[in-house]
């Protein structure tokens, strides 16, 4: 299927110590490109991994990757990828985790509202149809807390506020090129987008358990995560709510 006139879409895959899964994730994106008719390029952002992730990337012929010299965390890695997308003229970008939780077969569903120009931000949600991997009970408590906090601040309900499976159009890329939260960014970015009056949509997707590696959010760090993200959300709200920059930005 020809992609000559299709929007250019960059799949940004942040990874830190994902040697067990990164090759299959990149190959899955390639299969989605061949079957979907979408113009999909993959960019892996290796966030200074200490395992064999870089060596695995070097085995992939033609794979684009950024090899960060210092560990920036998920927010810094994603902003590096979004900046690459914006400054290289991509029309859209998708965040897709390097641990294999996000099936590339769900990309057409995730991208449909952007391609129809019905949204600026699309978030893949596990909880709209409640199929596939639903995360742990402890995490669902945290997700529910951020859903309520975000609704209180921007008046919009996002059921899966911590989902890292999300797609942006170029208008949104212009915003995250300038600022993107630096650590555990997903709930904080929702408030940022709401205050910029971006159109946010959720679509139901299926997710899987991670295919390898270890999550950075464990029981011991859960309290730090909740506190840090809550403060980050409140700071973003205070910083943006009264600014004239609430006027939509041009792409």
C-alpha cells in the first residue's frame, strides 16, 4: 500500500535497560508499517542503558536511535524524541514503551482521531473496555487518584492518566518541543495539554504485561512517585492557568 501522500508519523520508543524486549518492539513496528498503509518510522531513545540495549539496537539494520550520554529519565527521553519529530518535520508522533506493553497492532486505532483531525492528543486506555492487561491493584488506585486530580484541575476525565501509549499531532509537538515534564510525565502532561486547550481523546486499546526488564516504579518508590507527580501537576497548573499563553499555539 502506497504511503506517498500519507502523514509522516514517528514512533518514539524510550528505553532504559530493555535488552530483552527492544528488538521485538522495533520489529513489531516494522510489521505494522507494512500492513497498515501508514507512514511509520521508529526512533528508539536509549536513555543511557547499562545493560545490552545499545548492542541490541546496533544489530537492527536501519533502526534510528538516539543514544543519550546521561540518564534523563522518561520525561527527558521523550522530549528528546518529540523534539526530533518536530524539528524533522513529522506530522505526528507516538509514544510507545520499549518494554513491549504496547502492541503495535493497536497503532491504527490510536492514530485514527488524529488522522480524522478530531483530536490533538490521543491516549490509549486500558480501562474503557477493560480488556487485556489491567495493571496491578495498587497502580489502579494511583491511576484513579490522578484521574480525579486531573478532572478537578482541567474539568476533563482521563480514565488512564498514566498510560504511556499516546499520540500527538504537530500542534501538540510544538508545545512539547518547548516544555515537557521531566519525570513520570504522563499525568502532569495531561494538565499541561488541558490548559493549552488541546483536544484530548481516549481510545480503548489492549495492553500486555512488560516483556522483559524491571519497572522503575516499585512498592518502595510508590509514595515518592505519588508525591512528585502531585507537586508537578500543581506547579504546572499554577504556572499556566493565568497566562495569555493559553491562547492556542501555532504549529
